[in-house]
């Protein structure tokens, strides 16, 4: 997916009950983590749209 990505719509952005916050489930390296924390992680190569209705569309 090209263009700016929004972590809130990513399947890898999960809620951590231990820390009571959302976090990226991908193991980011040091440079990627800095970009993520400073909110400048655009065109994320790990972005996968969280489309929970994808399976339902295949059943139709």
C-alpha cells in the first residue's frame, strides 16, 4: 500500500493489556522505532490493512 499509512488501521497495531496501550507487534529496528515514536513512520513496509470482513466477501 503506497502513501501515508495509519497505524490504527493496521493488523499489526494491537492492544497490550499489560501496558494498557496500543503498540506495533512488528519487531522494529532502532531507526524504525525512532520514526514510529516520533510519528514520522510513513510508507510503513509492514502495514497490512485490518480488513475483518475479507473472509465474508469470499463467502458471497
